[in-house]
C-alpha cells in the first residue's frame, strides 16, 4: 500500500463506527491495537491484531480490523484470509464486509469465489443482484474488448520513493506528487504505511512523451505534510490541489485529533503559486475528507472524491459547479450508482471529449484499483467500461490523464512495488456501447428540391480535414464531430456556390441541424431575388452596394462602408473561382495628381481589407484612376451639384473568372 492509498482510501474519516462493538465493551487486550487503528497506524495495528489472534482472540472485531489493515495497505491476499474467518460467524457481520471480502478475492484473481461472496452481499444488503458482473469469464471478456489499445513508455523522473498523479500544465509540462525530498532529507513518515510525505513538482514533457527536469513547485503550496493531485486551468493561472488540513502554518484537526484531506485553490503569480485558500463548504468540512480535484473540459464543473456520508469509510465521486473566478457553487451532486459503489471511487479526470476517467476497486476489474472510463447516454445515465490491460493490472492503477489531441498521457501504478508514473500512447479510443460524439445533420436543397452528392468537409481548428460526407438522394447528410471542439463545415459541389458554416463546441451526444438552400456559382440572392452574375459585371450594381466611403481626402475605410465590403467578401468566399478587380475613382475637385494618388491608395486600402478577411492575394487586385473616367460633365472648372460630383466618387468590383 503506497501513497495514493493514503489519498484514496480516506481512512482519515474511518472511526469507531467500523467496530462491531462499542468502545466501552472492547476487550481490554484490544485497546492498544484499536488505538493504533484509530490513528491510522495500520502497519503497527496489524501486528497487534495478529498477536491477539495468536493468543486466542477470534472475535469478529479482531479479524475485520486485521483485514482492514491489510486492505488499506493493498495486501489483498492477507485481507481475504482475515475476512474469511468471520464470514460464517454466528455474530452479525455488516453486509459491506461481504463486499470488501469479495473485492479482496477479486483482487487476488479468485473470481469464482468472489462472485459467490458478491451474491451473498447483494442478498444481505437487499440490493438487486449484480453478481454476474463479477463472473470471471464475463469480466475478462469485457476487459478484453478494451485491451491492446496502449503503448507504454518508461518515465525518467520516477524515484525509489512514491511518484504519482500527473496533471497537464501549460503546453509542455506536468505537475505531479513525489516523496523524494522528505524521504531522503527529513525522513518524516506517516504511520499509515510508514511512507514519507508528499510535495508537488513540475516536469517537462519530452517530444516522445517522456518526462524530464523535475523541479519543486515554487510558492506556498508545499508544506511539511501531504499535498498532491493538482488540477490546473487551461490558462495556467489557477490550481486546485489536495492537502492535509494545513493552513497558516498549522495542522488542523477535529475534536478527536483527526486531520482530514481538503481541496485548496492557489493562484499563479509570476511563476509562483500564491494566495492559497481552502475551498468552502460544500467541498470541505472538518467532518470528512475531500480530495483529487478535476476540472470538466469547459472548466465549469469541479469533480472530486470524498468520504462524506459513507459509513464504511470509502470514497465516492462528486461534482459541483464553478462560478466566475472559479468560485464554488452550492449545487453539490453525488454521481449515480453507475459510478459510485460500496468500494472506493477516486482520482477523477475529464478529457476534452467529456469522458470521465476514474479509479475504483468497487467495479469488476483485474485487481486492486483499476481505471475506468464513463460517459452519459441521452437519458443522463453513465455507462462505465474498464480500460483494459496495459493501463490496468492486478496491482493498483490510478491517476489517469490523457491529452485528446496527441493521444498521449500518464497514469500511476504500484505494479513495480512502488508508486511510479507511466507514460502511454492511446492507439485507438475507448469504445462504449453507443456513439458518444455529437452529430451535425441537415438537408441541402436548391429551389426546394434536394441536391445529391454535395460534398461536406469537416475542418478542425488547425484547418485540417478530419471528416467527409456526401448528401444522399434526399439531400441529407450527417457528420460526427469531436465534443468540445470548434469546427468548420465546408459544403461544395462543382458549378455551385460553396458555403462555410462554423460550429461552436458541442457536448457529447448533442445534435445540431445545419440545413440551407444552395445556389449556382454564378447566381446570388439579393433582397430575396435570385440574380445571375457573369464575367465583367460590377458587383456594386449586382449586389446593390451603397457607396464605399473613406475619410475626407484620406483612404481609411469608414465603419459604415465595411458592411458593404463584407457582402463582397462573403460572395468571394462562397465562390472560390471568382476574382475581383477593385477600381477606385474620384471627382474632379482638387489637383489631378493628388486625386490619382488618392484613388490608388483607396483601391489599395479596399484590397488590403478584403485580403485581411481571408481572401487569397491572387484573387483580388486594385487600381486607382483618379478623375480620368468621369461619368458626367463635371470636369475641372465646371460648376456641379454635390449629387453630381458624388456620381464620380465611386468604387467598382469587376468580376473576373
């Protein structure tokens, strides 16, 4: 049993409620063992309970607490041996102990006996019998569906001490917990498992996914007690993390002297983590532990593990909304029974697709803590799958984190006998029994009639094509998108105008309709009427553009004219084969050479504006003609009205193919 057990099992909350008799009725010979147990000194307590049992004490209390000592420190074979002694006892045994006994058997790969004991648990607890999920054949079959998906990579930063729990930080770093400093220098140990205390470090992500250059986190987050499992916002300015109840230089305890785990928030101030604050209720309290924060992909929710209202001392997963400034709301929700079990659920992580990953020993698995993935269906019910081999083993596997874009990530495990970090590449995504991606669908028509074989291309934020489709005989199409990603749809077909639609982030399973009427490439709808265009046409006339105005005697485009230019830009974006020649003219007032220069600058400003809007340079050109091509008699020295001069101050947008 290593450090993550200290964080996940939440025995800081376990009290004498686990005792099968009250404190006043305890055998005096067990008092010393119980005292060590209640202080979470499980190594010492196990020795004392074993000594009492060897002396003839065969009580339910002695065996259950001996089993718990082994269970909390990950020695499942020893835990199963202890629990087995009281399963057929005439004394009342709490149903949850049947669950824990079945867990220990499962963790020892004794699947047949585990299934039988689990059946007894469901019968005694009055719950619906789900023991078939613990059947070895079915269990391994379900796990095999997800297996073979990972390539593992050693991580260079691991030490002989506990290293675990990576969180992505900025673009090329992770933050993690390690006991290497306190283990080497101070040699302070926790009585739970006689292991050293933890501090937070950062490490650089190498090109191949390895981790290097570990550095102790600067600022006020590290104390002389435990701190671990950070969650950092995308902008790198805010961090949530787990710590013993330690604030203002003091270790907090309740009336019985128990110290709980709590979640804190810190701010990045010029590279140092400052302004550490304990999150308020309902996250934290002096009556239970909360730990392992995780942010939702849109950073509007905070997931975490807590042992509140859990009489058996195990942890469950909760979620709470975050308000502006990452302040906690009051809408705390415990995740459903699809996620939480009588076992331990802990270490949540939500990827950019909205998939919730977590560790549990209460779901059927390979043993110890396994990592699971979960997603909600359309009814809001979570579906849970085991991530399979590679990530999961018969040891404790936990603290899973993955970058959806690179498919690289990290998890932690004690498979080597010590908590270590492992790098991985996900070669194919986790699969559920339903499609989790959001869907865009629609119908393309021309004059109300469906258009077949219209091409649909899906682009990501890097302008890469990530999906294609075609409309069917009814003009219909469907396109699956990645959740929580900004995307662009491009609709095209020869001889038709193209259409681009930007789709903002959609949630998993969300559906969005994009339907529209399409027109031919050399057609355009103006004021509700279909207008034909051809080479040589002036879009000023065809689109009924208002005059393009500039600053007086200048060439800065006025705000009022930008709306007119957007009409030209929109037409060019939807018709990639069309080019435009911009011609700029002035009236006759002013010197001829000044007017020529002014018109050229105005043409250039117009071209530059259109290029900046995304039109390729090769498709737009401009020329200034000054007062050389007047439309009326208002030449130099001729008296004309302002309206007559205005006819000559004009811009043309001539179509070229």
